[in-house]
């Protein structure tokens, strides 16, 4: 299973900027016929202030937002902190081929 976790919080301008981009690229890696089925990625948006997600936020050591984490079979592939679209796109690609 390939996943991208996008850790964000309300009131974070870089998060507000990058969320539409993550949704767009996440949709591509989930639905595009150009991406083989075994390489599809599911994107999850995680609000670090939501009590339901505090354990997962802590388990990945997220203390700034936005933080984007790539996982394959629950193993860390990579991590991007900040709203750098190029680095985020590279993380999606790396997660899809790992």
C-alpha cells in the first residue's frame, strides 16, 4: 500500500497554499491510467490539532506544518517539510516507484 500523509493545521498559510496542489497531484497518482495499479497512491490529509490524529502525528515526529510523508507498506520512503511543490512532486514519484 502506497500512501502520502499531508500533515497540516488550520491557520497555516503554507498549508493553505499547498493543499490544493497535494489534492491535484494525489488525484493524478490515484486515478490516472498512466499510473499502473500497483503504483497507485492514496493521499490522506491529517490535521495535527485533531485529537483523533495526535498519536499518528507524534509517531512520525511532526512538529511543523506542512509536513508530507511518503509510505510504502507503512515504511517511510521520504519526507518533505514546507510548501515546496517540486520536492512534494518528487516525493509522490518516489513513493509510486519504491
